[in-house]
């Protein structure tokens, strides 16, 4: 009779380690800068390379923008914020390449 009723403890929320994935997506966003920097100082750049590098930048920025926001529940919100974030990544990549080009830094 002295027994206390067992109380069910609430389930602990699932802890997911998304920090590593977010860091990888952020690093993937700046791959176009890493690829483009060697072409800044090169003298003999093949024709059409600029179009390919811009396409690479757009694809990497879009994928990483949406990938960083993977935890957002609403798909419409995720896509809209991802496109906005992709624009920020694209501008940052262009800024990095312009600064490296103006500094005449070569690898």
C-alpha cells in the first residue's frame, strides 16, 4: 500500500547533430571561389570557362543554401530562404574572387 504509482517521464527530444552537416554545406558554398582563384592569374584561359564557372557557382550556392536550411519544416519557406541565402553566397564568392584578383595574388 505504500507503493507510489510509477510516473512516466517524458521522452527526451531526439538530439540530432546537424552542426557538422551545416559546416559541410557552408564549405561547399565556397567551392566556386577555390576553383576560380587559379584562373584569375592565368593568361591562357580557354574560351567558355567563365560560363562554366558561373554555372558551377550558381549550382553550388543553390545546393548549399537549401542544404543549410535542411532543418526548416516548411518546404516553401526552406526554398525561399535557400534562394536568398544562395544569393548571399554568390555575392560573397564574387567578392572573394575580385579581392584576390585585385591583390594580384597567385597560388
